[in-house]
C-alpha cells in the first residue's frame, strides 16, 4: 500500500543478506526441503500498528498453511523502491512485494520480472474487490498484482486549527485556499511540506496538472511520453504563483515527509501546521506521530480545489491503489497469499492498522472516521481518477519531476526547466 510512498531511491545495502530466502526453491512450485514452501515478503511499514498488522497477517496465514513459511522484511519506505529494483535486476527478488503500479509495473512486466497471476485470482477476490480496482493491477488484460488499498490524495487538515484561524469551511477553489492560507499563516500554522524527500513537493505539480490538463491529455502523455501541451506549463505557472505567497512551513526544503515529529506529517500531528497535501495513507502516518500515537481526533479531509482556466474536471481525483505482486520465480502459493490479504477480516484489520481505505467492498463498511468517509465520497463521485503522475509515467519521468519541482520551489529553476527535464527523461527511457 502506499501508507507511504516515494521516488527517492537509495542504493541497496546487504542485498545478499536480504535476498537469501527470496528465491523459493524450484521454479515449478517452490517447495523447499521437507515439502515446506519458503517465501519472502517486502513491505514498507517499519513501526507501529502497520508493522504489527503484517506480522499478525503473516503469522495467521502460516497457521492456516503449516507447509508455508514467509520471511517478512519491513523496509523503510524511502529505501524500498531502490532496493526492490536492484533485487529484481539481480535475480534476487522477494517473492511477494509492494507494487506501486502504473509505468513502474509495466517496466517490470516488460523485463519479465513479474508472475502472471491471472488464473490464480480467486472468484471470491473478484467479487470482493471488483473489476475497477482489479484492473489497476492488470496490463493487456493479464493480472500482475492484487490491490490492497484505495489511496486517493487531497488535503488532510486540523479542524481545530482551521476554526481557530477563522476558516469556517474547507476551500473549494484556489482563491479560497489562498484566503485560508493567509489566515492560517497569521495563526502560525501554515501548510506542511516535506520537500526534503522531493516527491511530496512534486505532488503539488501533479494536482495543478490534474486541474490544468484534460483526462485525454494525461492519458495521451502516458503513451507518447511528451509533455509539450500548454497545460503542463499552466500547471507549473499555477504552482509557481501559489508558492510565491509563501504558504509552506518554515524550512520546508529540509523537512522530511514521514519520519519523526519534525516531518511534515509530524507537524500536522502535533498542531504545528494546519494541513498537508498527501495521499490517503497519511492518516496512519499522522496517527503514528501524535504524542499518544493515536489518530488525530480533529483530522479532516478535503479534495484539491478547483483551479480556473484549466481543462481538467474540478472533481477529478488523483491517487490509485497500492497492491502486491509476485516475482517471476515465486511459487504458486504466492497467489494464495495475495487472495488472503484481500479477505474481509484481513482488510478490516488493514484499515485499523493503517487508517486507510480497504479495497474489499465489504470491509469498507467498517470505516467510521469522517475523514475517510470524505475520501471515499470524493473518490466515488470523481468523473475519473488519475494515477499519481510518477506512477503513471514511470520512474525516470517521476524522478525528473521531483527534482524539477524542488528546484522551482527553492528558486533554483523555472517552469520551462521542469518541462525540458521531463521531456528529456522520457526520451532516455
């Protein structure tokens, strides 16, 4: 899931140690000595209820399947993508791992690194999850991942701080957002942004692009990998104009996104900032960073506001689903585990562990928080949902966007530089 997400890549360390159990015996079934099947699972919840969820889920699955042993690796989110790519390229991939989808998954499929699990997805999974969500794990009609969570993005905010600053309703337009920020800054609670990790800064460009560009333009760019439409420049200009109002917390360029009380999520968790633009994994992250390590009681959600002059639908949502894939050499039992993690009870436990929307439609009935209901409402009402642009357009383009947007916010680059960097990255592949 993206309880957290990133494109910040780290070099893999001690890969040989991590990859020892990755390849599960034989290619024809993965059975090890004594009929035991050993698999390795990589996920990105390293602390708190999220890590506990995975430990219990793996233990429960092993109890129900005594012949299967799963080695759980909890890898810091900011390190996961880099380590995973290195492991895939070296042939030492984990059997089961977090899948971001989009262009990243397409590249793995093209490289022959993922198992085709089309025939392994159970009828129960198909009924519980539904076609729309399952298609996020498919390419050319074949399944390579099972989704585990719905993760649209938008603004997470403190209702108490909004009220204290005199902001009575969540902003629905960019003009209303500007007016709200002015009041919130006067109250010393501006917008939190963890630009040190780059991708949270790029989120701002993504959402301005969602409003500036039509759905057709976004989809066409996924195929053509060219970003010459005027809407991309408008998105950059809109971001530059908004950033010029200095809406972000002091030191945002050196603030991390999700690690510690001083991170952007931590600032919101401890009422040092009023809101943060982030995906639907944020409530769980915020909850882990409050003083009592419990969900923020006054947390609210509102979608990214409408922006005038754009071609995008003002109700469109950006986000997607996070899921899990099996590596190409994983045993057939890998798919059994993927079916298991989307069952109703496991999905309800996932929701409680991560404060995030489960993909199982029956488990969604367990959601009680107003902010998650607001996310689900925006998601269900959206005329279309765009994947995160770094996911949609792939790693190279995503990295170029990250760097370009941070440079823009730091006053070291311009909008034309972002567009050029993205086009250059797309040409290089």
